[in-house]
């Protein structure tokens, strides 16, 4: 039987400040859910679940130390510097 260990990953202060600053400029309040690291015990398998931010009902996905974010799913990445343009 597989045993999966789930560890919370804290959002970096730099990423959090960028998101909060952008939302403040757009006068919206984000709902932030931090990501998790899922490790399958006794294997070398692991999955990083992204940080989830819900802004005006739209799901945005972020990873620490990345200059990109995703909207809705991991299909298309967008530059973090353009976040303000993608918040509707």
C-alpha cells in the first residue's frame, strides 16, 4: 500500500508581496491557499502542488522562485510582471 506524505510549503515573502501589491493596485482581495509537497513514501516520487490564489472567482497558480504564473491550469504560463493585466 502506498503512503503519501503531505507537507505544506510556505509561500515566499517576495511572491506574497508581489501578489498583495498587485491586488491592492486593482482594489481586490485575494484568497490565498498555500501549496503542498506530496511525497510517496519509500520511492523517489514527489509532486509539488502550486500555491492557489483566487481573485474575483478566477484561479491563479504560483510556484515559489518562478517568474511565471498560471491561470486555471498548468497549460499556459504568463510572466509574473504582467499579473496586473490578467486580473479582470
